[in-house]
């Protein structure tokens, strides 16, 4: 289970910035490579698009998961759930005083 985050604000900000730039790179590479593949498929295919959409679909699903991971990770969902579970556990424990 997650523990309280002991990192500094600078470390957390650096991690968020790195996560953001990683997502931007993923989106950029997705657009460039898939654009090239669609053009290649149009040029080489006798009847239009033959295979490029399969790559775009599966890679798009992976990119969607990356976006969701970025949004959920930066919103602190895991930390809030940890705090909620910790508070519930403390309420359930009998006072040993």
C-alpha cells in the first residue's frame, strides 16, 4: 500500500513535468508516425487504406491509457484513497489507552 509521500515539492513538480513531457512526446510521435503510415498505405495500396487503421486503433488505445494514467496520477487519486483508507482503519481500531 502507498505510504505518505516524503518527497520535496521540487521533486514532485519535476515528476509532474517529466510525466507531462512524456505524454506530449507520445502524442507527437503518434501523430507523425501514424500520418506517415496512412500516407504510405494510401500510396502503396491499390484500393485505398488497407492496414494503417489497425495500427492507429491499437496505438490509439495505448495512447488513451497513457492519457488516463497521466490525468489520474496528477490528480492525486491514489493519495486521497490512501488517506481515506487510513482514516477508516483508525476508526475501526479500538482505543488502547
